[in-house]
C-alpha cells in the first residue's frame, strides 16, 4: 500500500463524545418547543416542490399562457371602434361633417368683395364730404 | 449529485425535523455526526474545536433546515455547512490572533497556532490551507466522489482535480521529508 493511502486509511478517526447528543437535544429541544424551526417554504421551498420539474414546467406554462392572453386582449381593438374606423372615404365624409372647410375660391371672392366694396364706400364718402366742404366754402 | 429521495429515511426524518420533532434531528445526528466531526477535525486540526462546531451545527439545524432545498443529498449539504462553519471559526480565530499579536508586539515564545497535530496526517495537513485540507480529507479520508465535492465546494470538477493533485504532491513531499529524518 502506498504511504499516501496508508496515511489516510490508518489515520485517527474521532467519534462524537458521550453526552454530545443529550447536550444538543437539550439546546435544540428548547428551540423546537419555542417553534423556531426553519420550515420548508420559509426560506426555501418544500423539497417536493423544489425538486419537481413537472411543477416548475406547469407553472411556467400557465404564466406564459396568461401573459399571451393578456397581450391578445390588449392588442385586439373593441368592435365599436373597428366599425367607426371604416375606410378612408368614410373618414373624409365624417371629417367634412364635423368641420367643413370653406372653398378657397369662395374665400377669395369674399376677400375681393369686401376690399372693393370697402374702397368704393370710402371714395364715395370722401367725394360727398369734399362736395359739402366746397358748398360751405362758397356760401361763406 | 444525488438528490434527496422522497421515500428515503432521510426525507422522512427531515420532514419530522421540520415538523418540530426532535427524533428527526436525532436520526440526522446519528447518521452524519461522525463524518462531520472528522471533517471538522481535519479542517480545524483541533478535536475540541471540531466537537464544538458540530455541536453548534446540530443545535442550529432546526433553524437552518429551511435552507436545504433537496437539490443535493443531505450529507452533501451538511458537509458544506460544516465546511463553512469551520472556515468562519478559523477566520474569527485569525482575527483574534492578529489583534493579540498587535497587542503583544510579537512575543517569540507565544505559540503561532493552536493546532493539535498529534497524528501524522494532522501534521501533513497542517501544511495546507484549510480549504484544501477539507477537500483532501473528504476525497481521501471519506471517499466522497468528485461530483459531490463539486457541489460541496461549488467549484468545477476540473478545478478540484488540479487542487487535489497539488495537495497530494504536498503531502507526498511531507512524507518523504519525514522519512528522510526517520520519523516514518
């Protein structure tokens, strides 16, 4: 036998001293009576659940399906919104009904009319005033 | 690494312990205490301290058993807990010693360590660091397989192999030296 192996094989092995268990039982027993036991699930999950891959897989699958369902509900438009959306033509009609924009030519006509008529009115009034002033001047 | 068997006495007694039954703790003590005390003895190189750590471990076991998740064998987990408790104790002792040394200003007559190196293996292991002592003892003294050691030390098997190889070389060198001076 090699010296190295012999060293380990023939080495001194110690045993727990007599009375060790009694001492542990006395100290641990008090803790147990006081309910200070690290129950499975307090800091770690129970062995059955921790070691069961089936449970883990089932839980992951359930969560995945839940998330997908929630996404589908959020992304799918409500029926009334979809009906209102319609095509581009409908949208144009609806926009015209809500806020009709005046025709550009109409605006031009209004602008011209206003400006010309306004100027005519000013010129006529000026002529009348000049005529009146002229009449007054001649009376004097 | 073997997982905890649902129908094993190990599982049954773990459940009893979790339910607050002292008999569950007794079964675990009777099954593992000898292996744990020898592991601690080889790490701490002190019988008294090894007994102290193992006693402390079993007193605290009802409180820490919730940490055990059954992903490894109970023995593997207990080896790891014992290993960590021993390293913590050595660290605390080292801190105390450094403090004392600072206060005593390097007294040459003061003992450098408190190791009880009565047997040859103890003397051989004293030349290694505590983690390597633990590793080498579990492999050579307890016959713990490499895969399980990987779970205890949280290191890849390859790393453990090279550490073990270096440790064996150191112990062989020690033995050769002892032989030369006629002690073996």
